[in-house]
C-alpha cells in the first residue's frame, strides 16, 4: 500500500492516524505523491530515535535510571536508521517547490521511465535536475537539526559519567551485565514500527520552517554544491522518484541503492559495535553512563552530522533565528569511517 504525500500551497492539510501510520487529508483537493510503507517507517524511526535519545537527562540518580537511559539511547537498528536519514531528508526536500518543478520539467524533457531508471541506478544523476541544490540544502538542514541535540545530550551524558562518581551508587557493579548487553543487542536488531502518534510528529519535524538567514535551519543557497553529500543527494533522488510516482511499495525492491549509502551505513554499524564492546567491559554504573554518552549518542550523532556534511558534533544547540511559520511544499503523512572505540579515561575528554 502506498502512503500519500500531499503538497499544499494554501490548502489546509489535516493529519489523521490510521493503522500505525498517518494519512494526510486535504480540506480542498490538491495533487500529491506517495511513499512506500518501509520508506515512511524508516523516516519515522530516525525521527523517533533522535527525538527520544536527544532528550535523555544526564541527571542520573540510580542504576535503574542509567538502565532506562541506555535502553532509549540504544534503541535503533543501524540499517533502518541509515535508510531513515535518506527518507527523512527526502521529506524535507519535498518541501522545495522549485525542485518539484524541476523534476516535472525533467520528466518532460526525458521519458519518465528513462529518468526513473537513471535515478534508481545512479542517484547522483539527480544533480542534473533544476532546484536540486535547494532540495539538498533542506535535507542537510533537516538532518543537522536532528543530530545537534543528540550530540549535545551525548556530551552532557559523557560528562555525567565523571560527575556522578562522588555518588556511592555509581560505583556499584552492574547487575546481570551479560543480560543487559544481550537486551541492548536485541533492541538494536529490532525494526521500528510506527505507532498512531508517530505520523504527526514526523510531519511537523521533517517539514519544519526554514531559516531564510541560512544558519542552522532549512534553506540556504546550495546550488554550488555545499549541501551535496552522498546522503543528501540520495534524499533528493528519493524525493524526485516520489514525484515521479516511483517510490511506492511496488518500487521498494529497486530503491536499495537510493536508500542506503555505504559510508554512513558503516558508521552506524561501527557505533553499535563500539557500544557493545564498551558495555562488555563496563563494571560499575558510571562506566555504562560513559558508554551511553560516547558510543550510543555522540558516535551516532557524528554519523548523522558526517552524512549531512556538517562539522564535528556541536557542544551547544544552535539559536533559532527565524520565527516559526507554515512550511511550503509537500506534507508527508506518516507517512564512513566508523568512530574508534573510546575507553573511559581518568579525566573528562571532549
């Protein structure tokens, strides 16, 4: 089944949840495109994980709180999160009307079947479409806005691993450490399935207002290629395929090259592997806190940041410089090099 993505100029779009996904409904008729269930689920997995893990509190009071935070921070499947970056970026790219117009023009200049095959087999060919720079810029900003709070939280949690050592409970040995590691691995193998409430949050997040000043927000000039990375290019290619009607359930088998990027996928898997290795040797609770901050949060945030073409994981959230307003364009219904393993050092590290 395909899940409709509607773009709206002045028409009001309402969102209702059906069977774990959201269906967009317009009060007045408007054209639209569709995304496959798996694509939407991946985007929702990315949004849900980064939102939840990005709000983990570093004020740990006991081992139970550490275990709960670890469960939240480790709760993603690496391949799905990698695909989720592309899907999430594509939803953002679909808000760029100039790009949508460019895709339509490309389909008039080239037989649609030929264009679809070209984008599917070689996602980088999307750079030939007018407006792709702005679309890639939207995808880049959308991903960086998810990575930033995750990285900030990770650094706070990592620092907490040192700060809590004056509390006696933090030095107590972790109960059932082998079972705890097995549970983390099981959570890391489970695919995320969106619930009824996830669709609306995905829409609001991925179609957030752009910052016309060009700093951290959607938009900014990218026609020169500053926003072009293998992941943002794939996000734009997926968006183009959606406009062409080639990103539905019947097309999923052909979307693997578009949905996955080798370097970013390797980065996600290495972050997981490093987390497992860290947890395997952790003794007291404060070492679990370190593993959570460094490998579950900071490493993952850096994977997203690298995929989007950003710099190092920031230490503070960016200031919002533009007042929120309704985002134009499409509304979706809800639908590397891996980091080295870090060991906890005697003194806090950056």
